[in-house]
């Protein structure tokens, strides 16, 4: 079962092969980026379904480096994702492939951008699929609800980090 999202995520379909996820986070880009790229934080937010764990969270954050995440369901079955980094400009832009392991012949190219808006971040992830059918399968997978919940958890982790470091604006 998946929890409830705050509804802050906006998902649009710019073309027949693209999905655009847009979300504003109440934390600066450097912290949102850190929480999105370090395994100790990714484990806290990425796996959004109740009863699931994340036994594998590997990130080699460099151009040519690879990443792999595995969720384990309450039934013991694993669901894996992996990819390779093509471009990294910390807290500004990351381009990587993403492969849902049950469908290895349908990689997507994800371009993530972090835009500073004062102490907030406007985050965009443009997911380019190889076919319209792959895009539609992604959209119809429940991705919007799951990503909404995951991004809510990500924001909480970034805010906690911000407060713990004593950097959060007073009254924020």
C-alpha cells in the first residue's frame, strides 16, 4: 500500500516520449541535491511504499559512474532500477539513464535540474523514453502517486538536514 502524497508534484507529458516531473522543495538546491545523491539519504525517501525496504542503494556519482536501487516488497520480491551518469553539475543538473530491470530493453534518459528560488528549489526531471508505449507504461504504473510520496519524504529529509546544520531561515 502506498501512503498519501501532499499533491505538490506536477506531472506533464511534453511529447509522446516524455514525462516531466516538477516539484518545489522547501530547501536550497545544494541540500536537495545532496539528499538525492547520497545513499544514506536516498534510502530514507526513494522507496515510498509501506512494507517495502531498500536492500540495495549504490551510487557512484561521477560521469560514467553507475547507480542501482532495489526495493524489496513484503512478499520478498525485489524490484530493481539502474543507470549510468552522463552529466553532473552538482546542485544544478544531472543527466543519467534509468532502466526498470524487468524491462531492460527500454532505458529512459533523465535530465534533472535544480533551480534556486531564494531558499527553495524548483526541481524538474524530464524523462525521455525510447517509445510512446514505454512512456505510457511509466505513466500508468502509479508513478505519479509514488513519486509524490517519495518527494514529500525527500523534502522532509532535506529540511531536517538544513535545520540540523543550523542553516534554515528563522520562521521557515
